[in-house]
């Protein structure tokens, strides 16, 4: 179902005095203190997140929940007094989980009929109606699979059981070291003769909660169904196989891919008082997986972007440049929203002075990932020192974020908000990612950090240096 909404809704532009240059720039430290005080004492981010999670808990691209989320965000920007609100269309994929997700033992005999917790991976094909029953082979890497020989996985279910590295302090690095088996495992298994693939859930927890996520099929390789099994389930299967048992499982999935449909990026602004054509973007992605409520991923980022603009409005902080809130569509299984935003705004990319993304959950602020030139990063480091009260003072090189990533080709400096990462993958793409898992104070402190950085860049006299290799 598509919600019938106008593609463009322009609210009244700023009052006449907003276009007039201010007499003097306020003291940045005092401004940051006001933002932090307002966010912690009277912030709205947590309330907004509760509304989003109740209105559209399951909002995978192309679903009715995604349409409800777009309508909610559009109405909320109006209620909060944003300017130049509009819906910018993009075409998104549509994948449905289906009614049946079943993985049961058929051997050893004493375990026959016992079920293991699974979630189909986004993009997977279904099994035949009766399911797939086969013996299991367990590997950690595609190299281990290759080492089994040409018939090592023939007619078998392949379990990729590589854990996230517990020794990595940055759990996103641990995720990056393991997630390839989720995204590519089905094609790896098929090349080796496998009939299906199972993947250990991408989490550092040992529990019975499976975590879904996107997978992709390699062109020209036979497609086989694939699902994530909980970490406890994966360890149990692996232990039985290591003990010499002939472990046989029956996998049944009824997921399907449908035709792409239209969705929207939701956009609203606080128009700059002196340089309204120059833009600082703050954003997160509005879509979420169809399990849990998408509270940390990425409801938290969306409401922090909304709150960043709201905080400036209620405090009377209209910066020199425009601050544009963008809630992107389809980050989880396609990135259509970020790609379409860059395409649709290509002619104004030279006037985008910074893009900030929040997509790492609503935890305690730690710092920023900076996708920009060295000179721009040095200037950013000076600015974030003013955010010491929020704790977001560390700057590291990085991509900035998936949704804003396409803008880097046009020379736009990118920044990703980095909260503490230790608990993020407890909830990532899982049924446990619910509103109750988000701490109000942590969420509000993060919103203050994002608002503070957006204001500092939007109100400074000069723009950050751009990438020398930028193209329009």
C-alpha cells in the first residue's frame, strides 16, 4: 500500500528577519551548553522514537509499515515547524519474509523434530514447499569450504559459523570481519554444490535470538535459500558435527521478492539566515527490518536528526547556512534513498558543506567517523573539542555513513556519529531492537552532540575544505 501524499509540500519560508545577518556570532561554548541543557532537560527525541516505534514498528522498504513511517515523518516535520518540507520519490525493492521459517533436526534421532531459532536473510529465495532436508557441513570461511574439495558440500546445507571477533574493542570492526558470510554465503555454498546456506547471526552475544540482514546473489551462480541461525544454535550444530554426528536438518522458508515500488526520502529544513543555499545535512534511515521495532537501527538516528533541527528552532539558533534533515529510504536492502538523493541534488552538491549521519544506535556519544580530506578533518577536530560536554570528541577516518556515502564523489565532507559500540550488535537486525532497549539520556546526549556539530559547521564563517578529486 502506498500512502497518498503530495510529493512536495512547501511550508511558509522563514520570517523576513531570518535573512538578515546577525550583528555578532554568539559564543560557541555558550551555544553548545544551551543545546545540551535543552536536550537533557526538555528533549523530545525519546518521545519521538516511541511514536515512530508504535506507528511503524516493521518498516522494511516497500511495505505498508514503510509507508506509515513516511507519513509519520512528514506529519512530524510539519508539527515541529520545519520549513520546505517535501517527499522526494525513489524506487525501492520489495521483499517479504513469508509465514514459514523453520529449521528442525531430522538426525540424530534423539533430536528429531527439535527446532532451532532462525530468520530468513533479506533477499533470500524460498525453499520448495516441503522444505530442504540435507546433512550439514560446517565451515568458518569460503577458503575452508574450498578446501573440502569439489564434492565437499554436494547436496548439503552449509553452515558458515565464523563468530564476530571478541577481541575487537570496536564491534563494528568485528562485524566487518564476519558479515561477508551473511551477504555472500548463499553463493559460496551454491558454487560448492550446497543446497542451502545457514549463517551464524552477526552478534557478539551467545543466545537464542537470530539476527536477520541483507544478502545478495552473485550473478550467474545458482540461487539457494539462506537464513541466519542464532549463535547458540550455530554452536550446537557445530559441536554435534565436530563430535562426528551426521547432523541432518530440514529448512523451510516462504519468503519472496516482489516488484519494486515507489517510496520517499522525507526532507525538511531550517533555512539559513545568510547563506540559505549552502547546506548541512543531518539524517538517518527511516526503513528498518521487519523484526523488532527498528529502535536503534535506525529509529534512533532519525529522531536525533529531527531533534537536532528542533533544538535549534526552540533555542532561536538560526545559523548562517541551511540545516537540512533527510530521513532516507531503503538503507537496509538497497541504498536507493541515498543514491537517489545524490542524483536528485547533483546540481547543488557544490553547496553541500557537510553531511552528518547517525546510524549506529542511540548509545553514549564517543565521537565521529570523518570521510573527508586531511585538512578538513583537522578543522573538524578543532570544532568537536567544543562538544566536550557531550563526550563526542574523538575523530577517526572513515566513510561517514551508507546513506550519505554517494555524496563523497561530489566532494562533500561526510561525518558519521559514533556512539559507544559495545551493545549495538545485541540488538542489530533482531527482534530485541525495540523502544525499551533505548536509554532516554543516552539518546538525548547524542542528539545534542549532532545538533551542536551541525550548528557549529552551519554557522561558521568558512566552509570545510572539499575533496580535491570531487566531481559533480
